[in-house]
C-alpha cells in the first residue's frame, strides 16, 4: 500500500510539474510576442504626416504595413510631424511631445519649409544636426537604427508653375547635400528619394489632389527605396 501511494504521489507531482512548465513556457511565449513588435518613430513635416492622403497611405504607415507583410512585426508608427514645419518647429514639436521612451527605429525627413521660406542653409545645417542627434538619442543611441530621407523637389509640381523651377531644384539639391554629408559623418543611412519626386513632372498620378504633395503611389515608391534598410526588398 505504501509503495502504491508513493507512486501515485510521484505521478501527481510529475503531472503538476509538466502543467506548471507549460504555463511558464506559455507566459514566456506571450512575453516574447509582446516584445517582438518593433517600435518606430517618424519625425518630419507634411511629407511625413501625409498631407492630402489617407492615414493608411502615409509613407511611415505604408512602411510599417509592408514590414508586417514581410514577416517583421511592426507597431503603428509614432509620428511627430506637421504641415509647414521647419527644423526649429519640429524640434519644438518634439519637446512638446515629451517622449519618455526609446524606439527601435527612427526616421527623419525635414527641410523643405526651410528652403521654401528662404532660410539660410547654414541655419538649416545647425538645426538639422540637432535633430539628427535627437533622433539618435530616441533610438537608444543606436545610429544604425536611424535613417533619413532626402527633401523632395516641390519645384516640379503644378504649385510651382509660376516660380523658377530650376532655382528651386538647385536649392533643394544644396540642402540635400548638407543632409547627406551630416548623415555620412555619423554613419546614418541616407535615402535619396528626390529623383522619385521629380518623376511627378510627367506623372500626375504621383501627386495628391492638392497638386503639391505626394500621392499614395509616390509614397509607396519611397517605401520600396527604404525597405532594404530592414534587410528586405521592395518592388520599385
């Protein structure tokens, strides 16, 4: 009788251990699942907030969607951007947001309104450097988790039909040269989407209904350009 009772206790104890082990493993899987989603912060202006397109068509949102479809779990991006913002206004927006957490990835696209308002390129460079350093800080000081997009050329749009398109393009190129230089100085990924933006001169489908900002289709092409940053390929 004693031997039989001991065997039953051992069986019950073994079963309990298996149950607890399964529960612990389940909890670990749940925790892993919760941690596996990648966070993403997008900083910018009208191009990042997606002026004149639907929320799901904004390029940071399209990027997150594309990565999820390719098996890289991504949270909805946190976007700090507003139409018309210059570099200093973006910094003010960042400070007002009072971010208290780091993000797995951070993007930055800013500068068109500095050029549009005729601000000096020297002033832009100083403020862009501050934003770049802030972006790295938000990534947990991982510069290889930060990427920057060039300024699109609005000079090719109908909005600029009565302006000097060549002058606008030249100024955009000068601003982008500063951006690329500062990114290279810090080993930060830089994506030149300006040539894509210039295709809109002969392709109205690349523009939103306002005749100035990119359409969902153009943003999709930007995303294809950026996807290799995450070690996946896009379809340009």
